[in-house]
């Protein structure tokens, strides 16, 4: 079992402060785009990091889970437990999950621990997400082919006090990535 002392030892080894960067927002808001860009940047900076992505986990660890409230909660619980293990190994862990409700994000935060949980609200209006419709899911949801689709037939509760909000419908990808990097950079510095 890892303890905070283990985390510190690993942070010393890696020369970085570990945290979990939790990206929440509508489908198509830009979570995966920002998570991967931040991950690539941190890697170039010599930091050990990883990305846990909702769509990817649903193909593997969380295969078989659907979008009912119970399954969404289980999806997030497993993701957060995985993030916690990585966190205690000193790895900067970037999580990209719609995580649509206050309750589900509170669950993730309680598993990870509030001191190490950085909540990033990737905010794009429903209209812009729907206009982008990168995966064609909004069109399907409007046709009634996807039950419980966040923003259309299932709720999205915007975070009330995120640590940072990135408006991806008002800035370019490059600008949004730069804003996220600027916010995260001081938070992964090891102060001894
Ligand atoms: P999500 O992971 O939230 O479902 P994706 O990252 O898969 O979203 O898709 C977001 C889409 O929006 C991408 O095609 C991306 O290029 C586009 N996009 C436009 N502007 C931005 C921005 N400022 N930040 C992030 N993505 C953006």
C-alpha cells in the first residue's frame, strides 16, 4: 500500500510534484485534445505523465459499462482509483472524462484527495460542441439513437468552482493549450 511518504519519495526520484489534472466538460468540448497536448508538452519538459481518457478506458478497463447513472459512477470510480495509484507513484495524471455531475466529480475528488486534485472545466457551449460534432454523436442523439446523451437527454452540471476554466469556444486550440500549460506548470514544481 502506498502512503504519502511513498509519493514523496517517488516525486524526489522523478523531480516533479505529482497531481491529478481532471478535465471535465461536454462531449466535443476539447478534453482529449487538451489532455494529449498537455501530456506531450510535459513529456518534452522531461516530466513523467500519462493520460487516462474516458473513451479509451471504455474500450478496456471499463468495457461493458454503459451510461446509466450507476454505470457512469462506476466508470468514474475505476478511473479515479487508477489515477490514485499513478499519483502515488509520482506520475502526473491527466484525466479526460465528461464526469457530468457535481456528485460524480466529488466522488473522483474524494478518491484522489483534494490536495492533489486539479479540476479543469473545459467549457464550450452546447451549441459549439454540437456544431463541431467531431464524433457525429450529437446528430445521433438528436435522432434519438443514443439514450442518456450528456447535454441532450442527460444533464451536464457545470462545475461551480473549478480550479481553472478553459473556454475552448472562444480561443484556438493553441491558445487553449497555452492557457492550460500556464496554469499547470507551477503546480508540478517540486518544492523541497
Ligand atoms: P472531448 O474529448 O471533450 O470529447 P475532443 O478533444 O475529442 O473533445 O474534440 C474537440 C474538438 O474541438 C477537436 O476537433 C478540436 O480540434 C476542436 N477544437 C476547436 N477549438 C478548440 C479549443 N480551443 N480547444 C480544444 N479543442 C478545440
